[in-house]
């Protein structure tokens, strides 16, 4: 059975908190990731409203953003506890909102900035809100 | 048998293993090199302690590649997370019991 006095127990808990602070600090790359994801989602959605040339530009922009972010994420040495669950929630929210803006937009609002601009804001919200919450943790 | 020291985990109690567990408790997963640098030990020392924690069922080791470079990731298993939480709770009780001794 381990034996330990109160002073050593307190020192161990302090050490744990110090190490965990380092992990949280090094996991802040995810804030930048979400900010870039949100900006990319905004631009890519807005471009969809500009007609056929806009669709091609949107696909190119979104493809480049996703490829760059994937390369960035896979090189990070640590992700904070709960990262996978939070990331899945953000991506699922983005996907639902993207579909909700894209479907009616393509069918009825092609070229209408009054649809695509607010739509782009809505689609980018999950990532921007996620970045804000992640920055506060 | 009521004293909280009876609830300390012998595997986690060793200082280096405690540090490894504390680091991994804050992470979904972490690269071997990150844990080594954070805990400030050598590769071989970390390998040895991780092996002990893995045998206890507390740590999961995953190997893979980033591009062409091999990488090793460490993470806590649900049992490891639970054991570390219990160990820390016992440590807190020991601290608290010293601050407020029984009347």
C-alpha cells in the first residue's frame, strides 16, 4: 500500500495541474483550426451564390481549405480531452446547416446575394462559436 | 481501512507514472514525444513506464504514420481515466484531512 503525507499529496496534485495546463496550452491549435474552417465555410458558401463560375470557385476554395486543415491537424502532437466529441458535433452542425442553405439556394435562389450572404454567415457559425468556446476552456 | 491512502493506486503512485497519467488525462491522445518532453524524461524511461501502465490496462498505445514518419500515440483507456480520477480523489482527501483534522 502506498504511503504518502498531506504535503506530498498536495505536491502531486499541483504537479498534475501544471502538466495538464501544458496539454491545454499545446492543444490551442484547434482554435486556429476552427477559425480557418469558419472563414473557409463562409467564403465557399458565398461563392456558391455567384452562379456556375462561383460553384467551381467554391469547390476549389473548400477543397484547398479542407486539405490544408487536414494536413495541419494530423501534425499536431496532442489534442485535448473531449476533442473528438466536440469536433464531431461541430462538423455535424456545419453539415446540417450547409445542406439547409445549399438545397433551397440551388433550387430557388441562384445568384441572390440576399440568400447566400446570410446563409454563409449561418454556415460558418458552428466553427466560429466552437473556436470561441475552445478559446475560453 | 478508512484512510484515503488505502484507495491510492499502487501502479499510478510512482511519480513518473503519475506524471504520465496526469498528462494523458488532459488529452484525447498525445504523441509519445510530446509526453516525453512534457514529463521531462528519456525515451527509454517513458517506454518502460508506458509498458507498465499498458499492462495494467490504463494506457493504450497506437502506432501509425504522419506522411512517411512513424508516430506513436498514447491515450488513457476508460479504466485508466477512472483509476486516475480515483487516485486524485484520494490525494485530495489526504490533503483535506490534514487541513481539517478530526475533533
